[in-house]
DNA sequence: TTGAAAGCGATACCAG
DNA sequence: CTGGTATCGCTTTCAA
């Protein structure tokens, strides 16, 4: 590890290329932007100069001259799910900052679990008004096809939270949900102190992220914690009321529940039940997503751990990724990797 | 949550201000940059126009015109500590990307725990050659004073990993180490399955981060886990060999060690001991920082959990923060918050 | 104390 | 096919 020497050779510009290649600025620009109407020999000359000088275009200057605006669109489900609301708030927050950085954010909502609404919006987007779209929604063949059509029209597309792996989207922004489920299971197994049964509260069978978490959880439970048995499952549809109404029934039927894995949303109903019901005192509870509700539950000890993904990071990453895709520029993979966050009562971020 | 309407009123420019205020471009610029030689009445007129139009300066254009270069410096300890090496690698990686974004990164190293070397470098930095400095090093009054002098000379300063809270640095980039220690203790208490003693391996008494972790760990241990007793402490000086040589002695003297908290660096020695010594089979081990070494130990089950901070995030954040400070622009606090990461064998990032 | 005009690095229109 | 030149939004001499 040596101290860096500061070599400050001035960066070559288009003017330098023009001079070295013996052509005009306009021609350099044509070659640079692969515009037609330049003889092959001329192209060669210019490219040679570019290579020789090690030229790299100054994107800021180019965007200024071009009066470029990045027009991005976010499509989210219309729901009172706190995590989605957090994503939405981050979009709003970034909107403000980006206004002065040649970037406009548009927001569209679809009814939850409505693939056709997603398809309609995707199909309505044109390069005339939009450079990139980031979507969070159901995974169906029709959505996949609409994504592919948008891509073919030249629009950058990113999936958020729940992927659409069979599509040709530019990028997926979110966590590995199988690993997230496995992590939840590992924590569960190590936190629980006696043998018994585990209850799972899932969301919807249409959501790939929920299914993947479940698969990961089950796998680790089966392999590493034979003394624990995944006994019952509630399909909560992210609905606190529904969850709240189903829980008492399950607890009556299953006497030996020692852990609950809430793999989806709608934690409000679960928390209400846990804080009322005395028979569930010692149950280890692990849920997903850090929100106001889950944060409080974790602080109080109602929840024992939270598996989460940073909504701010997801939105900022989506913006960077879509911009890069629009400019056909590479991304920084490390910066765009969304972490599987583990929160305990002691490592909560300050409010 | 409503879909956004796309209002596209064109952003006002300096020309608009000049026109509305009835002055020239040059005068607008003088006011904008608080340069002298403008009558108060004129300043008023311009400011009024700015407010009326809601003008916000286009930083990219300004930087272009100004031929601005952000010249940033990183000062790190010269050590074979893997975490520091990771920071260093991130600096190198960002250097590449930033070369074409008007930003040069310089790197300086100091001998570990050598406040005077840090002071010398800080004192040698001038606004002629540097806009901002990010430092990671010992916390002493002399360093604090040097930081304050640099600040007063107009240089932006950020502390990384270990703070210098009594200084007037612009920003601290790192985690709350007390909370990190508390988190480690909580995991320890919940993972350990029988009463016993806990061994702590610390680093140096000169490092604020190590002390803070220790304090947080002890507090939670004492309050929440009375069946566990923090019994022994090894001061490892981040040195694997030293740690490796001390461990057998400690284990001979203390028969009931059920957990080890490695709060600093030098994990190599610890791992070697654990993988050889059979008496430590069931000991719960929690360490800091995700590195190649600790990652392997976690995968193998030698370590049970890791508390970490993202080195890539730290470096990127330092760059953004120093740039903003240099331009006297606000930062996005959420984006700059470094998380206390918890890693288990199941949520390791892909290689 | 103020203004006119020439850039910064790149793009784009209009001639030739 | 190729070149000249105005322009993007802002800064910075140089004169007045």
C-alpha cells in the first residue's frame, strides 16, 4: 500500500481529438455518437486519435449541451402496506433533490396484484416521454412480455423487490429472498430455546418474494433444526385484520408454538394478537421490513428480529441503474447490491 | 398516494435572473457567489429575482465553467489489517470511476497509532492542492487540533470509522460503536445456551471505536444476561500472533468460557486457536468486520455472527460528504448513514 | 460598480 | 461527407 502520486495530465477533449485527427469538431461528434455520414477512413482516423489520447467523454458537459433530462417512472402497487409507502416516500424525497440534476421522477400506481394494470402502463410508455421504468408488482407472463416489449422499444427497465427473472429487464434491485428466508430460519433456530412448532404467516401465493422466503426458511429449518417443526401456515394476504382473526384459531389448535415467522406484510394484526395473548409470551417472532410498526414491536420485545431491505437504498439504486442503462454506461455492482439487513432491538437506525 | 402529474415548467437560469433584475450576467454571478463590488441595492434586486423565479444553480454547468476539480485526500493507517485494506481497495476502485467526474483521490498512510504523523500530514494540506480530507486514525488532542486548523484553513474534513467528537470536522462516517457492542452482546446472550463466562478480545486502548464497543457490550451483558459473566479480557492490539499466543493461557485458567466477543481486528489468531482447540467447540463467537478471513470462519461455523460496517459505503459516503462540504451543499443524511450490519452464515453477500 | 464577451466540453443545425 | 458556428448554464477576464 503506497501513497498515491498525483499525476495531473490534463484530460483530452473533443478539441484535442479534432486536432490530432485533423478533422472538425462536428465530425468528431459524429463518430463519437455513431451518427451516419462519415467515411470509414475518417472514422478510423478519429478512433485512432481517441485511443491515442485515451479520451473519455465528459458526461456532464454532454448532458448540458444536449439539454438532457432523465425521465424515469416508478410503478408501485396502490396499498397501505407500510413498506410500499416507504418506497413511495423515498421517491418523493429523491424527486426534490433530482429536480436540479436533470432528472424527473414520475409515479404510477396499480391495484395490488393486478398484472393487467401493470401491462397497460408499461405498454403506454414511449421513448418520447420516458427513459426508464422501475416496477414493483406481480410476476406473470403478461407482465414479463410487457417488460420485454418496453425494452425493445428502447426503454430501460428495472424490477424492484420481487424479480421477473425470465424477462430481459436491465437489472433487479432487491435482495435474494431465498437467503432472506434462510437467515430468518437460522435466527429462529438459534433464538428458540425449546423444541416445538413454528407458525408461518405468508402473504400471497402470487408474490415471488414471499414464496422464495418461505422456501429458504423451510430448507434451513429442516436441515439444521430437527427439533423444530414448521407446523402451520396462515395466508395473510398482507392484511392485518385477516391475520388478526386467524391467529387465535391457530393458537387454539396448536399448543406448542414456539416461534412465528411473518414473511410478508400486515404485521399490525400479528402484533395486536401477540400483545394481548398471554399464551404467546415466550414465542420467538421474526418478521420482515423495518417500518414504524415493526420498529416499535422490536423495541418493545414483541418482535425478536427483523429481516429488512433498505427502501431508500432501493430507490436511489433504481435511479442510478436506470440512468446508467439509459446512457448505456456500466454500474458499480457493489454500490447497487441491496443488503439483507438484520435488525435487533440494539442496532436500529436512529429515528 | 396519487400518481404524479408532470409539471414541466422550464427551470430558470442566470439569464432569466439577469433579465428580471435588469442587470448583466456578470452582476448576477457576483451576487450568486458573494463576490465584492456590487451595491446593496443591486444585490437586493438580484436576490429578489432569484427568489421570485425560484432559481437553483446548475452545479454541473458551474463546475464546467469553473473547470472545477474536487481534490480529496484519504489518510489511513499503514497496516495489514484486512478492514483497512478493504477501505484502501475501495479508494482505488472509486479513483478509477471518479477520474472522469472531476474528482481526484489522493491516499496517504501513517504508521498505526501515530498521532504525530497524522498531524504532520494534516498540517501540510493547503487549499492550494486539496479540497477535503477524510481521516481514519487515533483520537488525541493533537490530532483534534490539527483537524481544527485544517478546517479553519478552509479544508473540509471528515472522520471515518472512529470519530473525533471534540473537533469541528464536517462529518463522521461510521457506525455508532456503542450500539454495535450492544448488538453483539444481545446476539451473544441469545445464542449462548448455558450459563458461563464471556471472554473479550479487544484491540487498543487508544482506539475510541474499540472502547465504545466494549462499553456497549458490557452494559447489555450486565443488564439483560445475568447468567453470563464477562470474565476475561485479552488486549490483542489487532495482532493475530499475539492473540493466538494468549488464548491458550486464558482458556486454561477459565474453564467455563461459553462465549468470545472479538471486538477488534486480528481475527486470524482467534480462528486458528478455535479450529485447533477442542475445548472451545461449543463456544459462541462474535467478531467484527466482514473480511475474507472472517467470512470463511462464519461459513465454516467457527464464528457465529459478525458485526460489520460496509467499507464500500464508507468510502463512497466520504467522497460525497467531502464534495458537499467543499461546495457548502447539504447532504442526504439517510444515504450517508452507515448501518450496523449483522452477518450470519446465511446472509453473506455473494462473492 | 457594472457590463460585454470569451470560454468550459460537448452537441446540433445549416451550409457547402 | 465534412466543416463552421451557435448554444447549453455558468464563470471569468477585461474594459468602461
